[in-house]
C-alpha cells in the first residue's frame, strides 16, 4: 500500500498576483471638467473637445506616476479547477479538525488510528493536487466519509471530556474505539486506490525492461 512518507508535511500553497489599478488618475481626469468649465464654457463644441483632450492627458500623466499595485496572495490550492480547489480546501479543513480532536484523545491506540487517518488524508490531498483528474475518485470521501469521521470523533471527545457515564455512553465510546482501525484502513485504501493506475504502469514498464535486458543477455 503506497502512502507518501511526507504526506503530512507536504506544502501546497500557491501564490497568485492580484493587480489593482489606482483610482487617483480617474478622479483627476474627472476633476478637469468642472475646473475647466470655469475657464472654458462647455456650451461651445471646441471647448468640449479641449476639455476632453485635457482630461485624457491628465489621466495618462497621473497613471504614469501612479503605477498599478501588485499584491501577492497565498492560495491553498491552484489546480486550475475551482471545484477541485474547494474540495481540497474542505478536506484539509476536516483533517485539521481531526488533528485537533486527536490532541484531546488520551487513548493511545485510538490516537494512533487517528494519526493513520490524517496521514492517509494528507496523502489523498497531495495525490489529487498533483493530478486533479483524480478528484472525482475521492468525491464521496470528501463529502461524506471524512466529515462523518470528524463528527464521530468530535462526539467522542465531547463525551470523554464531559465525563458522561452510563451504559449508552460506554457503548458508544467502545464502538468508536473498536471501529477506529477499520476507519483508518478505509482511508488508506482510498489513498492506495488513487495509485492503482500508476502501479499498473510501473509494473508494465518493469516487465518490458526485463524482457529487453534478457533479450540482450544483460541479466546474466
């Protein structure tokens, strides 16, 4: 089963440049008309032409001294698809929530299973960002499986911290502990499925390479 070792630490921030034109040249160009009208009565056609030319000239001169502002903005994801970017942002937010919940879980074994879930989840995000066409394969994971796990673990932490007693509470907490490993395995299987095509391609490439090497007596 393939799980990138650095999936949890993988940084996927992108930078985009936002350009904003200064508004001062527009204001100065507009100011030409009321000020100029005091000198050149606008009811004469020639005066209107002069004011228009002056307004345009003022605009370009002011624009020269007021360059366009360029601001770099960090974007969590930039796959080229807004839907995929939103999906990845949602997965990351849920994984962050899962990580915070894990910090409040004293049970070592349950905490280990949450670590597995988070690591596999980060690997899924990395795989989809690198190849956005895989987004469709993790749609249900993103919309249902992961949010449901976060909801279950959130309820678990609330019950643990609230010191809720009784048979029902004990049953719920016990079920969560017993099924955590199954949930973690499901996460890992979802990640592994994303690399099935690559694994097949690599196996085929290796087989072809071996046959070529054998044909040239390079394996003896």
